[in-house]
């Protein structure tokens, strides 16, 4: 039987890249914050390794939930701290690289960053992780019915309609 420490190390080795991409989406593509979020999640999982890995169960739902909670806490701390840009003139500028893909990604990230943390987490978990409602509810620590208020108006079209974009550019492709 594999001990809990070895199971944790294997989990961290195998799933860190995927969990890091999830943390990137939850942090608005901020790599430093995503690394911090993943570090917090893995640290907490390591602290509970005997419970999570002792019986061979999957630890990913727990780590996913910790990532969502850590991202929500990070967002809340930003609201309390109210950062100010160093150069007021640079605050409104967005770097243009001329690549449509980068523009679309930028628009998507702006649309996501304009949403409250719980709605952002719902969208990332549903459309990036492709999780069913029951697992999203578990990750957000709410019942499935309690998840619906977080989803109200949080669909891709609603996010796109609230986000100012250039004329003729869509944030999400219509089906």
C-alpha cells in the first residue's frame, strides 16, 4: 500500500500543471497570483494528506475547492487594499500586439475579471474544467439550488454584454 506522502507527491507531480492552469483562469491570468493560489492549495492538501490520500480517494475535488476559496479571498483582499497605478496615464492604456487571438483572450479575461468572484468561479469551473453542476456546487461549498443565484446572469453572453468591447468584436462565439 502506498503511503499518504508518496500519494501526495504523485498527485502534485501529475496534476500541478492542470491545477496551475485552473489557478491562472481564477486569477485573471496573473501568473504570480496563480502560483500563490496553487501553493496554498497544495500546502493545505499536504496538511490533510492522510485524510485525502489514505484510502485511495481523489484529492482533486478538495484541491479545486481550496483553489476557488483562495481565489475568492485574494479578490476580497484587492477590494480592501485598492491599489493605485504608478502612472495615471498608463492606467487606461492596453498594450496592442496586433494578434487577434491575444485580443480575444484579453477581452475574455476582462469579461471574467468584471464578474464577482463566485460567478467567475462558476464560469471557469463549468466552461474550462467542464464540471457538472454537482461538482461545481461542491467546489463552491453550496447546494446545487444555492448555486443558481450565482449563475443568474453569469452566462457567457451576459458577461460579454456587460463588458465594453470594440464594435464588431465578440468575447464569446455564439452557438
